[in-house]
């Protein structure tokens, strides 16, 4: 009994400190935070419901049917612990643009961010290539990304060092990745390397019209070991037309990507542009290491008619959210984009793809509008024109060199 009494006495004299209280609030998701700031967590999600239709294309395996579909249905949890460590887990349950429902792990990573100049991420996340790709789908200016996105590597599993200097004047990202894409084990011992450098040259000046200018360069390098020639099949991102179907050979050797990017925001207007080149080495019979360059670019402009300040790759908050009683209408934005994608003729010359029925390039023009009813709800209709460099064979004797269509999004996110 004596040891027990002594232990109870010591416990009474030196009680354990109370854990810090946890504050909970709902704003763009559910947030948890301790008073000391050491622990924070966010539980959020999004639902992007789309409808896509084209005007007059025939039923064909080379196009997707006019359809309603869930582009994204995601849940996520992210946060920090002990201030310096971060994590994120995100899952997706879409119906996809042309497939049945499936569950997919999107982001899953841990990070250390004690030094803003040198932070670390490890896990599954997006490679640092293409400003359009690395901008969340919630915040892109159109229903779908441009056709340049077909050259971007997107999510992969790897390790990345990243940081910012001089209050964001200069930023860098450098990573090593498996090179196989999302949720896929590596197929060889080689790893892909990705690097991106960004500079905002006028961010710290008093030149207001130029403060929102950002320039960037990115590159990736990796080895493909006898990968399927399907990697050179290409489908438009908006009307989902397969304009190029490669059928012979394999991708074997160095795959490189280079990209340039520009963003400029001033008040309610924005201008964004990118150029990218991917080069693959293709083997077909006696032809080995044939280099196939693919180029793409886009230029896009937006204007917030209701006068809000355009955010850079983030959430737009309407000055007057939709309120039937109070007279608020939300924010309205107009958007325009032109993009082009071109595969080098060497792909056809070597016989990896048939000349007849395929197009080696496509030009797309998109007219869009965004209605931000509230900070968390958005409706976006887009009118799309696609012009193919040659006739695309849709079967049944139907050859088409152009298409018009309509895509729209209803989005809620938190």
C-alpha cells in the first residue's frame, strides 16, 4: 500500500499537463487546430459533374459518347504535425469520361517543411512539369485542360526537394520518380528526374501591372524499356476524339520533356501560356532509336466581368455571392484559349502509325464562361472547336477533319 500511496501523492503534486484544446471550424472544408499551432488538419472533398457532347460525329470507338459523368468525386485529408511535418491523402471515385466507376489513390505523401528554402516531399504527388497540370482541377479556368496536357507526366511516386527564396521571387522543384505514373510499381531500375525553376521578377517592386508576372522552365528525363506503342496514341482532352492511333513498334530509350510557362495576372484579367516538347525513341524492326518529337502549346486569357481580383491558381471569392434575398449574383468570368498539338512526321514515315485515317496534329479553340455562385460552387460551360490536320477515320466510311462540341461543369468543393 505504501508504494501506491506515494505514487498517488507524487502524481497529485506533479499532474500531467492538460492537452491543448482543439478548435474546429468549417470554411472550405472541416478544419481542426490546436492552440499551440503544432497540429492542424483539414478534411475536404469535391464533386465535379460534367456533361459532354459533340455536334454530329458518328458512333465510333474513336470518340466517347455524349454523356453525363462524374469527372471527380474526391475525399481528402491533409495537415501538419509538430509544425514542420505535413501529410496528405486523397482518393477519387469518378465515373470518368469514358469508363466505369473506380476508386483511385491520388495524392499520398509526407513532407518536411522546416526551411522554406529546402522542403522535402516523399510519396505520390504531381511531378513539377506544366503549370496547367500542377494547378488543381478545381481552379483551372476551363472545364478541361488543354491538349498540351497529353505531354505532362502528372502524378508519380518519388522524392522531391523544393523551396522558395526572396519572398517567392525565385522557386525551384527537383525530384526523382519511378516514371511509371500513379499507383504503379517501377518497371526498371532507372528513375526519372524532373526539375522546374520559376521566377517572379517584379513581385517585390512597385510596378503593379507587372507584379503578377511569373516565368518558368521545366524538364524531365527518364528511360522507357520497351513500353507499348500505345504511349503514342493521342486523344483530345475536351471532345475526347482519338485523332492518332499508333499500332506498330515500341517506345524504347530516353524520354525527355522540356517546357516553358508564363502566367500574368493584373486585377480581374489573366494571361497564361505554355510550350512543351516530349521526345521519345521508338524501335520498329530494323529501325532503332528513331527520335519522335511532339510539340504542344496554348495561350489562354480570362476576364472577371464582375471586377474581382483574379487569384493565381487558387480559390476565387465573389465580392457578392449569390443571394436571392440580398441581391448578390456571384462572380462571372469569360475565358478564351487556343492550343495546338503536333507529332513529328517521322512517326508516320517509319510506319509506326498509318497515314490514312490519322491526324498528326490538332488545333483547338475554346470559348468559356465561369459563374462562381459562391466561393465553393461553380458552373462552367465551354464551347469547343477542334481542327485535325488530316481526316480522322471514324469507321463506316466517315472521315472528319473537324468537330464542334460542348462541355460543361457543375462543381462543389470544400
